[in-house]
C-alpha cells in the first residue's frame, strides 16, 4: 500500500502539511527558548529571527495548501 493510499492525501500535499506542522512546532519550541533567554538581548534577537523564519515557512506552506485545495474542487 502506498503512502497516498494509506493517508488519502497525495505525497506532495502530505509533505507540505508535514513541513507546516514542523515549522509551527519549531516556532512553539523557540518561544520556550525566548522565555528562558532572560535579559540576554543577543539570544533574544537570535531566537526571534529563528522563530520568524519558522512562521514564514508555515505561512508559505499554508498558502500552498490553500491553492491546492482550491484546485481540487
């Protein structure tokens, strides 16, 4: 049985969903690191930039998913 048969979702779409999920998980994890960074501005800046990257990746993936869903119907 292929992955598509098992999930009912094409592999490329599943892959985008997976990337969005992991990017959102990454953004959530980074929030913990931000909370722990205290008064260290260098670390705060670094973690904020990383978190923004995760959020951008998730937003890009969500936009791709919207396009794919709209074209399926």
